[in-house]
């Protein structure tokens, strides 16, 4: 393949920078500008020398040389470790391009590793997840996928579907052999009954992994002056939202983020919901309603010192179809409390009961942070599609359809499983995924 070059470290001033060169002519292209000829190197090697342009030394560098296929990309690969001046790095890259390399596109190194069977698609996606991780927990979960632990979850599904498809194929191609096990509807029904619970478990764990990796959107909703902005400030530990005694102070959605025991909460403090003739306030109320629809979790704040009214009931009806927590604020004004209600005092930063309840609602336990999971929407969507195809195969089997027709749905399920790993139409899949990567990866 043609030789590509790119900066593998951030394009900022630093102590060192790394330039990555990969492809069929990597060694020859680097040799044209290096003080030593590396074209005949056969083993992994480190060399010290100069990158030059004619008689001019651009920089003193260290080369990490990897002979394909024993490299990340599976190709001949050179990493040039130079001083961390952006000027120097760019000058080296320009010289290598002049020697015959071209600048790499987004994710092209990881794409080549995938296409050369050094990694599967789950591992490739994990590279990007590790780079973009915002918490230690999300990073550690992504590293499990990078190590291949998540891919191992798919292999039993792949094998069992293959076993039954192979048996059906043998029965169709060699019906005259009486000593071959007969593929019948019982085999298919048994297979589906075995695999569907496994898929359900993978989806459940994957949804938890998705929460750990990406966090959740949490909308703080309630009537004006119920304490939503005070709660946002208490959760953030800073005065992000303006707090006054004037109802309707918050006119727009105010955002903030916190890390709650390894889970990122994307907090959205919304405008108070009430009937109003103020056009600006009504715009804020309409935004609030849209925010609620798009939230993963709504925290409904009620005033513990007052009875529920019509507006409170309207707010409760808005969150009926999404996960929500009902919490009573201004508990400091009460002398008697109902044991069945969740109380806080946002003004006094007494919000620990709410934090505990959020964690409880999410259903994330300690083992979730250490369990490999298929935790992006592509992987989870393909799992669900595989499940639907398996259920269709079972339905066809129970309806008495010929086994070769039943096999069509089984083959669909098999292809969905392959697609998770990137083994089916891999070039079409990878083009979209790797375009999201940064250059140099």
C-alpha cells in the first residue's frame, strides 16, 4: 500500500513529538532523509541519527523501526521521535512527503491495522474511545475492548450459529448420507432459546457500559423558584446558575457536568414550567419541554414546604415516559418528613440522598466498571438485529417451514454478528467509523 505520514502526537510545543510513517516504501522514504540506510532492516530496531534535507540537518531523532507484519498497521512502519517543536515536525513531514509519502487521512493507521487483520472492528473503535475517554472508568472499560476482551463475548454466538448453519448445509447438500445428524426445527428452536438470553444479557451490560463511557443527560425540572438553579450549583460545587428569590429567573437551559462516582452527568437546569404571559419566559418553558423529551433522566424538583398544585401535576405528567426521580427540596423548612419521599436542601448543599438515588436508578454496580461490554450504538443495534433474526428463524421453524428457508434468517443473524466484529462488508463499515478518528491514529 502507498506510504502515509502524519504527526501522531498533539500539534503543540512539547519536549518530544512522534511522526508515524507506514506503508510498502516506508523504509526507503525515510532512508532518503535519514543519516543511515534502514532499507535492509529485518527486525524491530531503535536507531539514533539525523533527519536531513540535502546538506542541512533538520533535527536529531530516534527512529523506532517495525518490520511488517510485526507492527501496529501490519506494514513496514517507522516512528520518528523528534524534538517537540511544531516547526521541526512539520519540516520533517514536508521532507517525507517530498520523498514520496502522502499525508494520512483521519484514522488511516487504525484502518490499515483493521484491514490487515491486526485488530477487529471492536478493538478499532476502542482506540478512539480510549482517546476520547473523559473519566478513568470509561478509559479502563475501553482498554478491555482494546485488549480483545469484548470481542471474546461475540465468539460463542458466532460459533453456535455457524454450527447449526453448517448442519443445515450438510443436510441439504448430502441428503443421501444416513449417518449425518438431521437438521430439524428442534435444532433451530433450541439454538434460539439458548442464544436470545445471552444477547439480552450482552445488551443490558452494553447499555450500562454506554452510560459509563458517554454519561447521561439529566434534566432538572420543576416550577419556578423551586430550587433548580440552587441544585445545579450544589451538584457542580460552583455558582454556575443565577439564584434569586424572583420566580422565572432562569429563562434558558443552563448546562454543567459532574463526575458522579465514575458516571458523567450532563446536567441541564431548565426554565421553570408555569403558565405565563411573558413571551420570553414562554420560549424558555417550550425549551424545557423539548429538553425533557431528549433527557435520559429527569429530576423533578418539588417544594417540600407546599402542597402539590395543578402545575406540579402537569410537570409530573411530562416525565411519565422517561426515567425520573421525584425529589422534595427545601427540607430545611420541614419538621416532619414522610419516609416514602426523597428530601434534600439544595440551598444548604444537603443533596447526598439525591446522589445516592441517581446511582441507584442507573443500576450501575462496581462490577460494571470491570466487565467488558459492547457499548456503542452500532454494536448494540447489531445485537438487537441479530436477536430479531433469530426470533424470526424460531417463528419459521415453529410454523413448519422447510429448513432451507429457516436458514435464511439464521444467516441474517450470523451476518449481523460478523458485522459487529467487522468481518462482513468490512470496507464499507470501516470507512464511516475511521473517519471519526484523529489524524495519526
